[in-house]
């Protein structure tokens, strides 16, 4: 578990992920979260790199999720994140991404984190900028890619 001044962020258990997937009403999210669970099962020794990470306020209120999309052999992990609409605009995404990035860089072999966001998603680009990510000149499936190196 990673804790900040306002948040608790932790990788979900298999049971939590199954319940979370079952509760999804958006098919594309259900498919993405199912893929994460399958990654956890296939790479159980790297659970944290495939799991849905729950983002909660200190009082236990669930406000969003984040994830890594595995850890490549060269030590690069892609991070994705989202905060529920009613909790956006309070700095929670920045706080969560900063905290989990610090956690990631304490893990053996992690050389960099990457993220991508839609060109029109100004809020997400601002989160990445505040967390030290810089554009790396490539375009991914969701838009421009950003990198944060472990220095």
C-alpha cells in the first residue's frame, strides 16, 4: 500500500478485481480490467505490475483507479490512471501518480515510467507535467507518449 496525506493506493486482490469487473457497466472497461486480472494470474510473481490499483480517500471512499501495464524486460512500465468525475479537480490524480511513481522507482530494475493521453485531455497532460513526465516524441494508441526516467 502507498499512502499520501489524503490517499490510500493499493493493488487489488483477485477477489476485489473480480467484484470490480463484475460491477462495470462499460464494456471496454470491463474488457480492460479483465485483461489486467488475466495478467495478474499469468504473472502472479509480478501482481502489482498488472493489478488494478484502488485509489481511496483516507476515510475509505473509492475515488478512482490506476494501473501499470506490466513491466518490460528493460524496466519500463506504462501507467494509466483515472479519477471519478465527482472527485476531479482536487489534485488527487497528481497526488496518486506522484506517490505511485516514487513507489515504482524503489522497485528493483525499474528504469522509467511511460504514459499516454489523448491530445485533448488537458487535465491528464497537466497531471503528467506536474509529476515530471516529458513528451518522448512518439504517439501511442491513446495519443502522445510521455516518459519519467528513474534518475
